[in-house]
């Protein structure tokens, strides 16, 4: 969902995905309210966090969510 208190119109979202074991982080610019992560390793734990940004810069990120992928 969009932020409850935005300081102007939201221009986009940024998704941060970190492979827990290696600490390798990727960030992806997301235009809409959904995004499909692809190319993840099977049986691997990742942490995800999100933030919205506008012309004034990035907002506060969400709490981390930890997920584990399944097999193919």
C-alpha cells in the first residue's frame, strides 16, 4: 500500500532484497504496487524491505520481512 503520510505524490518504490547468508543486496526500482522477484536461489533465505520515494527523496523503509524460497 502507498505510505499513509506522503510528503507529496509518490513517484515510485524501491525494493531491497538481501540474500541472508552472503549479505549480497540488490535494489530494484518498482513503478507499481506489485513486483515479481525472479532468479532467486532455491531453499535460500532472503530479507526484503521497501520504501517509497518522491521528488524530495526516499521515505522511511519498511521493517524487514524474511522469506525462504522453496524448490523449483
